[in-house]
C-alpha cells in the first residue's frame, strides 16, 4: 500500500530511532582506542588514509567544515609505519657565519648533545672568570703593598674591561636544537593551518646588534618551520588555498626534494643574509579545504598531490540505517569521554540527538556528518545536565541546549522575523495582489520568511522584460528567466508588451539559489491577472520551464521559520516531504501541502472570484500545447481587487 504525504510526515515525527537496540545510555558503548576507528560515516576516506599511511602518500581532503578532516589527519600519524626519527641540530660555521651547518642525530640525542656543550662552555667560562679575578686581586694587592692603591684600582679596572671585551664567548659555539623528537613515539603530527611563511618554512630572526661583540650568532637565530618539525610524520594544512603563491611554491619544493634550507623570510631583516644547509623535511602532507580550495591552489602543488597521492571528497551525510545509528551513538559516547566532565546520555537524549542529526542532514533517510556542530550540541546539553546536578543527560537537556546553542544565523533569523512583523514587512493574514510569502535559508541551519512583490506595467521599449531587484545572484537571476516561460504558458498572454517588476523585500545579504521560483511565478501571475494571494500561505520550491515543482534544500528550517512568523499553510515540493523533520512545538501550528506542479500551487495560494471557472481554465491551459497557450489571450480569473 502506497504511503500518502500525511503518512510520510507522521512517520518522520513518530519513528522510534533506537528500535530494539537495547541501549539504555551511552556509558554502555565502548569507545575504540585508535582514532581511525572512531571516525564515522567516512568509509572511503578511512580506506584512503590507511593505504596512504602504508605507502606514505600525500592526501587532499575537500568537503564541508566539521566533517572530520583534521581527525583523519591525526589518525594517519598513528598509522604511519615505525621508522627512526631524527633530531636536527644547527652548528655555527667557522668559515662562513651566514651558512650554519645542519646535523642530524638519533631521536633524543639532540638534547644530550646540547646539554653537554652547554656544560663544557659553562666550565670554561667559570675557569676563565676565576683566573681573571685572581689577576685583578693580584694587581690590587700589589698596589696596596707599594702604597699606590689609586693606580692599582685604575689598572685593575682597565685589565678587567679589556679581558671582558676580548674574552671568547663560549655560548656562541653551543649548537641549537632545531627539531626534537622523543624515541619510541608515534610519528609527529604538525598542524600548520594558517601559518605564515616563517612559521611554515622556517625563519632567521632579525639581529639589531650586528657588531661590537653584542651580536647573536647566526645559527642561534635560526628557527625551524612546520615542514621541518613534521619530518618523518604528518603535516596538516587546512584551508590550503589561503597560503600565498610563494609559500605554495616553496612547499612544493620541500615535497619534491625532501629537504629545505632555512633563511630569513623578510628582505628587510638581517636574517635574509643567513641561509642554512638543507634541513630534512620528508613528511606526508594532508591538505584540506572547502570545495573552493581547488581554485586557489597552485596547479603544480595539486598535480604533485594527485600524482603521488589521493584526493578525497568528505561526505556531509550518511544513510540512516540501524548500523549507522549505532555508530552515531558511539560518537555521542566518544564526545562524552573526550570532554571528561559531562554526564552520559540516557536513551531519550540519544533519540533526540539522532532526531536532530536527521533534521540537520536536510535529506530524507540520512544523518548529518557535520559532527563538529553536533559535538557542540552534545557538550551544551551535558553542561546543562551537570548544572542541574543530573546523573544522566536527558531529552529535556538536549531540547534546552538547542534553544541556548542557536547559531548566529538562527538568532538573526528570529530577530528579523520579529522585526518584520512589527513593521508589517511580513503579512500573515488576509489577501493581497502580487504579494507572496517566500521562504529562504540563512546560513546552514536557519530559515526566514522572504516577502516577494510583483507589479506589471506597459513596456517602455521595443519588447517587455522581467526586472528583478534585491541583490539577486547568478542562479537566482537565471531562475527568474525560467519563470518567463512558465508565465507565457499559464497566463496565455503575450508578455512582450509588458514589463514585469519583481522585488525581493529585505534581502540585504543577497539572494542565491532558485528555491523562490514558485513564489515569483505565483506573485507575477497574481499581478497579471489581478487575483489576490492568501497571505497565510508561504511557499518554497524550484520550478522547471514546464511547470514542475522541483526539490530544494533546507525545507525543515524554512517550515519552522514560517511557523514562527505565524503562517498557517506551507507549500513544499512533494519530493521534499520525506525531508520534513520539524520540532514537536511546530507540528500543530502549520499545515504542510506537498505539490508536484505549479497548478497545485496556484490552486492553494490564489483566491479568484469564480474559483470553479479559474480551476477549469487553469487545467485546460496546462494541458494545451505551448504554441496554443501562447496564442490564447483569454483571462484566467479576471481583474479583481484584494480582499
């Protein structure tokens, strides 16, 4: 038996998410010790990381923020095959002070060597100081015996200053430990996200005192970069496209050669004159970023990664199956364990987190993998439970956390909805001609009501045009053009003799996407035919040139925004019916009407005087070939005034 739209909506609301799992709280779940086994929903990425670790390949991971890229990078450091790590020391070059010498030793030996040199230098310094003091006291003693104590004091001071100026500086010969590793440890993991050139590639500090015996030795001013500290391990760089082209080029050189000398990064610094011998930097690079990261990457750097490694797309949702729900419950247990302060989640809290994961996926039959955001919700809920002195976090705590942990976009949306009601920007009662309540998404997890107005005027040029205002971006502008084809078909009028003006109200941040297509079409048809539109109705949906209502994103957040604004009926694409997972408090406030075609939208939203005649003519026009529809000039509903 086929499920109806209402059955689908009820199923989404009342489903038992834990089924017969037998789990009473998250403390029963065992957390795997290895990071790679804690990753959920990224099976392809996990397999790639395992292969890349075994073969020491580079990896580039692209996807939505918060889907586990940095966690996979850390896991790779645990998986790298054991190899002998090295300490890196920099020594002064007696022949050329601006070309310090680089030496590598076994891990842990570097500290011992530096300590031994410092002890030897301190011993020599102490012996020299003792001899100098004996000489000074000898001069003073002789001056007292001969009675020439004034000359003795002057001679002692002169000798002391001369010896101080001429004495060798033992600390100048002490090597500096650039890179230190401990023996029998996992491979180093270095996060170089956002690093400037000096922090990434190494640098030589500026020396303001470059002569007179006050200068700092060149080798002592050398600083290792992230690429050198990651030698033998993993170098992780998120937002790889934010690196300057110069840094990307040098990074490519380091990848190719496995060694990179250190020099001052500023041309105005005295460090620019210093260049060390090549410093080893044989690391595995994991580059990460959003989908736009490829546009800002150096082509040769990306080619190097592709030629000697893997590219991975990070999934932002996973299929909602009993097995994947168990993984999500394990994620809750992991977050509780990692936090170490919040109480475990009971069955009701786990169900509420799973329901929120469904909501945030914006996709029917899926769970979100934006785990950083979900982890934030878990921690806030745990904080509330701890504040209440509860032994377990419950569903009530999760619901309260959703209210107090709202994103900035949600807070702005709620404020905008309230202000738009105060100033009548959002009208939710009565009818108006050419005015429709559209719906939009703000950010990733909030919706807003988007009032759209349309007016038709005689054309002032050779042909008519559709003029849309409200900072429309490319996709939104193209959707307006598609509306023209639907208007010609469903009004049966030649619109080349009219200018159609469409205004998006309050879109200060611009409009992107085509989910307002049915709203624009309804507003324009209302304006052309003079048929009022119900203002207690809001709608969202894309539109094909044939009049089919196509699926859109963020339907749950849009419905909740309409409910907050006081709107009673919401029209959505039928293919999005399974995506609707609104909170319990909104269920009784709204009626959801799934539709397949623009006819159904007009039937619900428009209020003609003669409804039967309007519906009959509308269906006839929709069934006619486009050519005949364009030739027809009959009026669908007659010019009317708003009720």
